[in-house]
């Protein structure tokens, strides 16, 4: 192995410390004072860092495991990546050789941004991946790294390293001759340590391509049904610099086929999520690949996936914990794997329902709860696709004693059966902040009923013994006049709201009504917003592939779409202009903002159809009214804080009750 080791001050074999005059021969630099992460030097003796000599050759040849090598950064420069995050290429030295094909993983970019990683810096490499490009060149991608000494604290380059040449070991140097029974790495040059590692230390030291996933015996070579053998790498090691790879993974989520049509043509796509022992990743197939792979891939089955392009993941549309995602290509191969019981299924990171009150709006969370109650399905007709989408609300309870309203859509809503109060687990539910906190199952979410996991068993036992008798509190209620059960109160007609001067006081007033959309103003109804979770500020297109948020004072390679829709609604007595933000606008239009934004850019006619199809649809509105003054002019502003389908049973009961009250008063 090639460990990182501090040279003992003046100990045998250590080289002279660097003084003000420059570097001494060999590969040791002696830092004045305390060496980071290495404890205090005794007796005033200066601590020293020794570069892991020979580690560059060892990690490229992969003949011996390399454990946390210590290298020196010589130069670093950015490379062009288009619209993606910046990438950096580095020239590094082990005191004997230099190599210019080191790449910094994007998660380490903050080291460059805060000037921690500069020329001459001493670095400990904790995790790396060696990739072979199509032309045979090798690239070392640094995944985890610690800066032991910043560049400004190191006076010069250590030693006299020469460029590493493939096939000649240490740039043509003849390594020390080993003994007759000793491996080349047991001759102990500076920075090397003899002895073979155990499997645990090897996996910890180098969880890159050398860590294979296969049968339970952790074999790095797996046999396909055709008899050929493939070399399997973990999902965690995938990155855009790999051209050839094979993973063995379980499909944990499979989306439906979606289509698009614009001036450039038509197309279709579907996405899957898959997992192995090292992590998870999302993959998307387009057009011909949809026809090829959609019938083949089944939920919870395991497959070998080979080849495909990797790009930076768009976290706005997925909760998968991976910086990259796969796009299937003509070269992609998918082969079923029968012997993979050891692979995990869906991975959850559950958030307690009581903690959802502090969750960021539009964030994706994993939740689990008992379905304490549920509503009947409602239908929303989408004219652009001429199809009806089902919608259903569930009320989930967990051991925090809190309940949350969850909205299901489409097939999930239609097929859900909550009659036996099942345990429901949802991966990647989207958080809404209207009416407290509520959740929505989106296209990238995974819904499991009575899942086979310890949390579900524990929750089932708790609910059966005590939870079903608990007086729960809803976090999806109460804000702006919602009752504890989630039902709207203070029902008014639009004329009653005006005649009672609602909103004219110091505080805003809220009321509920049943209204029909008679006109939607589509002009300026969408904008490109900052992609961070807690910021909805409009971004500025820099015309160079980046978008700047003035509020965050940052540039981003992407953005998210936000909606501000002006709607005129009417009932049998009056009409009212209301402003509908994000969720309210999405509820009226029956589509999410991300889809509508792309549709508006690609197919204006189809976008207009979505707007037109929402006209003359009726909904229940929860409206906030407040008199606001701007430029010495006061006007009543009405905002739809919640829009949902009409519950006709409750609506008719309310009308009957009003009729009886009026009849009693008149009689």
C-alpha cells in the first residue's frame, strides 16, 4: 500500500527540511509548526509531510492498492464544460513523477473557489477513480481530497520530479531491486508501506473501480446469461469521463412514457431509477431507446447496464442522490441478472411528518405514515393531451402525532385503496407550503403500500396499539382559516366578500368560494427563477449558458420555472381578478410549471391550448384579500392561496343547509 505518512523529524531516511532557500532532494517538505490533522510536534521539532513517492505509477498501473497518497499540486487550470459546472485539470507530483491528467470532481470545486487549492499545495487523496479514455489515455478523477497545507504555506516544488511516461514505471528510473520474496512495493521507498491489505481496508482506501459489485462473494467478474464475463463497477464510480462501463443494478422506479411535439419534431421518453450497494442513479431513454427498453425493464428486477452517456443531473426534477445521470444510447446494452438477491431495493431517507413544517417549499422528501383517511378521486381534464387525470388526497399519520395531506395523481390515485389503513411510503414527494405543509406525488416519486422495511413494521405496530386512538394534529391545515380537518371555512360568494369589505382592515382576510375561471392572462405568466430551494428571484440570462441571481449573487448553469397567473373567476353573482402563484396556477392548468415552461419554449400553440382548456373550469378557491398601497394608490389585492377540485357532496350539503336557514328566517 501507499500510505500518507509524516516524516519523523530527523529520523532515519527522512530528507532535509526545506528552508528559505528552496527544496531539498527527495520528497519531504517540513512544515513549521503544527501539521494539519497530524497532532503536535514534540519538543519544538517541526512536523514534516512526505510525498508518497511512486504512488502515481502505482495508481495508474493498479498493481497494488494505493491508500490515501499525499501529492503536491503543481498547476491547476479550468477546462471548458459548456453549460455544466466548471471542471479543473491538475498537474500533480509524488516527488518522483508528475502527471497532468488529474481531474477534480465537481463536488470539490469549493476548494478552488475559496483559494484553498493553489499551486504547491500538499494534498491527501482519500478517494479517486482511474478511467481509461477511448484513445487509451488514463484520467485520475479525484473524488475526495484533503488539503494538508495550502499553496501559500509551501515555498516551492518538492524534489525534482519528472513526467510520468506510460510503460516505463517512474519515468525510466530503475526502481530499487526487491528481495527474492518481496513484491516491488515492499522495498519501502519513501511513502510506501509493505504488507497486503485486508478487504475492509482496501474497500475503505479505494472505493473506485477496483471495488466490484457482483455476487454475494463480492467477485469483480460476473457472468452474463450468454456465458460471457463482464467487469462490473459500482454506481458511485460512474462519471462523464468513462467511456466503457457496466453496472449491475436494481430498477426501483419506472416512469411512464411521455411525449413531446414542437417545431423541431416529435419525441418520447421515459426514466428509471436504479440502485446497487454503492448508491443510486437515474437513467433516461429517448425515442428508439424507449421502444427497445421500456418493454424489457421491470420494476424491482436486476439488470446489467452497459454503456451510455453520463451528464450532470438536474436535481430540480429528481431526488436521486447522485451528481450524474445516464442517457441511454444506441450502444446501450441491458441484460437481465438472475443472481442478485444481495442488491438493495428502494432506498429511503425518511423525514418525520412533524419535521415537514421546517422543510423548504418545492423540496423533495421521503415520508412514511399510516393512511388514517383518504378522499374520493377527482378528475382533471387536460385538453392538450385529451386525457383525464385522477387526483386523490390521503392523510398520513406517523409517531410524531402529526398528519399531512398527500396528493396522488393518475394511476396512483385511481388504484389506491386505503380502506384497511395501510402503511404508505413515498420517496421524493414534493413539499407545498399553502395551507401549512402538504405533499404531492410527482412523476419522479416512488409510492409503496405496506413496504417491506423495518420502519413500516414499527409504524404498523404503533398504530394498531395506540396510534389509531390518538387525537392527531394536521400540519396541512390552519393557515389562513383552514380548519383542523383540512376543510375550508368562511364560505362566501364573491359579492358577499365585497359587500362585507373583506381585506379593508389592518390584517388580511381569508374566505372560500366556488368559482369558475372565465379568463386567464397568459402574458408574462412564467419566468425563469433561481434554482436554489429558498429563492424564487428572477434570474438574468448572461447569454453564455449561465443564469445570474442578483439576490444570491451567484451564477447557475440552470434555472427553474415559476408561475404568476392572473385569473378572472366568477360565480352566479359577481367576478373577481385573483393572482395565482405556482401551486394554485398548476392546479388550475393541470400541469406543473417545469412542463409548462418547456412547452411554452418548444410549442407555443400547445401551451395556448393548455391555457384555453382551463377556461370555464370550476374549482374551490381559498382567497386572501388585503388592501395594499403603492405610489399613493390603494387597491384590493386578491390572491388564490389554494385551488382544488369541487367536492360536490360537501358543496350540495352546504347549499341545502343555506336553503334551510334562509327558509327558516323567511318563514
